[in-house]
């Protein structure tokens, strides 16, 4: 079973067997059938969002080549800190008073 991490916005898989955490499986329980502990067969299409890690035993469609990376260990998705620009939120009246 190969472990993948989603690096695009999301992907949608329609067949194969997945290795998921309990939390991941619970969210998608209506689309999966449990085969053994931690492994699930896809019954209906399932989606994974950016940063999620899952195991998959089947062939991954070619269109997902740039949407997934193979991982040895899960990597935390990068979080960028957005700092507000003070010059854009300062009222002009306050700037004149100074």
C-alpha cells in the first residue's frame, strides 16, 4: 500500500482499497466498506482535501500526477502567515491628524 499526500485543492477516487485513520473513515463511512482494521474498499467516490494523507493500493489516474506526492511519513501542510498591511487599513483622517 502506497501512502499519498494531497498537494492540490482536493482529489476524488472512485475505486480501489484505502488505508485510512478511524477519523477519515468515519467521515466517509457512507462511501466505504471496511475489509479489515484500517482498510476500506471504495463503494462510491471519495474525496480528500489538501494536506490529507491516505494509503491506496490501486493505480492512481494520470490526472492526479501533479495532485499527489508519495510520502514515507506524513508531512504537515505549509501554513503561511498573512500580516495585514497597516497602511491600507488606517483611515486617511488619522493619517492627516499626525
